[in-house]
C-alpha cells in the first residue's frame, strides 16, 4: 500500500493538495463512481497524475461505473 507523504507546512501547498483531492472527487462523481480505494486517494494526494480519474467530458465509456482501482 502506498504511504501518504508528510503534511505540508506551507499553506499554499496545503491548499493545492486540498484542491487536487476536490477535483478528483468531482471527477469521480461525474463518472458515477461510488467507491474508490484508499490507495488511489493516497496516490492522488501525493500528486500521482496517473491516479487521477479522467475528466467526465472526455472519458471513455469503460471509465464509467461504480468501482475502479
């Protein structure tokens, strides 16, 4: 399992991390995903671009559903 990076002390970095997670959650809801693994959320919080779900406007039909790793 991926480990969470240390919490940043800089308020700007904290805001960027929070906005990144919020963007991911909006995409998840837009795709109809009802569950997501903690590992994926940790990877998103750590800045892993491959863990971000696709944007709902240009996502393939295979990306829609209820559960994705």
